[in-house]
C-alpha cells in the first residue's frame, strides 16, 4: 500500500475514533513522520530492527500482530509513572535520598518485629523464597518499571511513529536519571541491603545488570529522532552512563561482583560490555566479551551443557535460563565488536549452543525438568532458544515451533534480544 492510501485509511480511522473519544485524542496520537534509521544499539541488532520496520511498513501480517502485542504493553505505560528514587519512605542507609535502595529478596526476619527490634532481626536466607516486604519501601519495584516501560515505549515509537510513546519514554528517563530534583545517583552502594546486617552488597548490582541493557538500547532507539528526546537529554544520559560505568569498574562492590563465578558474574560482564559500547569504549567491550570465554564459559558451563552453579539452586530452571539471558546478550554485543561468542568451545566442549541445547527437552515439553524448581515455567527458555536458533543451532531452530509463548505474546521478531520471561525480580 502506498503512503497516500495508508494516510487515507489512518485519517478515516481517526475520524471514527473521535466519535467515541475526546476530540483532541486524534491529534495527540497521530504518528510522526516515518523513521527508518538503524539505531546504534548495544544488544539489539540495529540493522535488523531497521529491516523489520521496513517489512512492517510493507504490511507484513505477522509483524503487525506482534506490533499489536507490543503497543498493548506500551499503552499500559502511558498512564503510569514517572518514577523516582526520592519518593521512598526513607532514604538509603547513607541518608541521601538520591541513592538507590533495594532489599535482599531471599532474606527473612526470624522474630516478630518490636519497638526495640523493628525489623525482626536477625535475618536468615531462604533461597528462592521471595520475602514480600522487599517490594515495599525501596526502589526495587519502581526501577523495574523504569526499565520495562522505556524499552516497550521506545520500541513502540520506533515501529509505529506514535509520538505519545516517545514523549512518555522521555518523561520516564528524565525523571529517574536526569532531573536534578529526582535523579538517581550513578551507584548501587545500597542495593540488596539486609536489615541489621549489611547496608548494601555487591550482589545487589544484579538489580541493574539483569535489565539495564534494555534502557541502554532504548536510549539508542530514541536517539534516531524521537520527538522530545533532545540533544541535551542524549548528552546527559551518556554522562550518567559513563559515571555508572566508572563506578562498576572501580568500586569495591563492582570488583567483587565481577569476580562472581555464577550468573552474577555473567550479568556483570554483559552490563559492563554494553555500557562500554554505548559510551564509546569499544575496546573494553571487545575485551570483556573475549575474556568471557575462559573466565565465564569454561568454568560455568559443563561439557554436557549444564550449568552446575545454577542447577544447585532451588529454582534451577529459572537460574539456568537466567544465566543464558546474560550469555546470549553478551554474544549479541560481541557481534558489534567482532567477536563470535556462539562458536566458542571450551576444553571440555562446553559452549553456549550446548547450554541452550541442554534445555531443549524441557523447553519444548518433550521431557520433564529433572532438577529442583519451585515454580517451573516452560516459556522461560523461549527467548534463549530463539537466540540460539538465530545463531545457527539446528536443534534450536527445530525447537522454535514447539516453544511456549510467554504471557503477552512472543515479541522476538520485534526485539530479538533475550529477556528473563519468568522474572522474579531478584
């Protein structure tokens, strides 16, 4: 369909809507001029996004269905937020309201709180069992909304041109990261604190590393010409990311998290590489991906493709797929800096393809998952299987039609980068 007929159809649809909704709604939601630029994303393949948009503009019916699912998600964000670190009931232990604060999710009080012991200390760990109190009084839930909303909104704007999505993403980002009155300090000094025990922990870095690369890519997408996302916004956000990258590299918590031998270390590397790429340090991004071969894959993935550290958890399926989200995103960053992480095989034959193949029987429903799991969701593996299929794994390609779609639909065609689909926010 040519541009002229499409515009006629759109105007007719808008005229119909105005008979039901307020008169200003049509003008407010009208798409901006089509944007076909390829964003310089760190994890997503910008050229692939560009090609997908062109296919969508030509009327690809499968992509249109996927965009409907994406815009349903984006529409839900339009009347939420923005969120800020300064509105929690009390500041982080250091006293600065601009410091991010979260509470360790698997730690529980051992006694009933009293006036003398308001937390019910001491706290003890129950792996995989989420303490509901961590979802109140800290920034943990809000930051997840920031990450998810900006990603959905930026993608929805890119594919539809609807300026409402761009303006909302701008509002969310500037409130959380840039506005002097509401912005977050670029550190995680008080992430996953444990009452009466620790004011913050290195392990809390995963609050950001598990999802923040979606924000990095959202910023790149908005940078292709999103209305409202100004040059000053881009410069200020780049500065925030540079400061945050410096904290990750140089702080004691950052160094400790980088030394972790399980999914925490993998996610740290992935976040470090993405931020390095986004802020112009492509040498650090490349070195991080290269080092992951001997420092991550060799010790963390066994010759049969299993991930022993993750299988030892009470939620072994969740954490096996979770670690592979980090690996597949790291491999995606590797493409941008000339490293093929998918083809790497360690001394015992271990590698990313084997790790994904290990999950295929349970991911396709062909066999039960034989390791401990408190809450099994088959769809949790769908994105990492898609990633392996795109990387050329024939077993994964054969498995794709048998995957279980996650709640809200399979959006891989629109955002081909793995997400943790069964996230337990911890």
